[in-house]
C-alpha cells in the first residue's frame, strides 16, 4: 500500500520559515519524481516545486529564491524549506510522487500552512 505522509505544517508570521516533510512508503522512492503542490481556498492546486530522480529542481516563479526542495532517498523523504513566508503562501501543501517510467502518480493527504500578516 502506497502512503505519502506530510508533516511540518503550521502557523507562522509573515517573514518566518517552515519546513514541511513527506515520508513515502510502499514505493521504490528512488524512481519517483517528487513534487510539492499547494491549494489555497477557492483556487486551483498549483505546482510549487519539483525534484527529479537525478536531483534536478524547478520552482514556481512565486517561490523562487524563498523555497528549497530536497530529497533523501535513504529516508524515502522529500522536504520543502520555506523561508520569507508571505500571507499569499497560505494553503494546504500536498506531496506528489510520480513514477518516472509509468507516470503513475500518488498524493499525500496534505498539510496546512498558514502565514499571518
């Protein structure tokens, strides 16, 4: 059974930092491209950051220079370090895993991040 479990969300003031984590089980983590998405109330889910199996990364323009995605294959985990948080970053953050060969995709249950002004 595949599970992606996010943790580390919470409430922080503008300008603060948070790190969210996603622990995967039931998959061969090293062959999965990993992504962080977010969904704010009334808005569509959007890609925040993505990291491939070989470590290539890309970011949404809105978070470039503030967020950093990383992965630890030994721990089957992916992380999102979020600095200089803004109220506009408030959303539920979801972890996504996509098999690089089959493109089969899995989602976590999400973790709430709230940034107050």
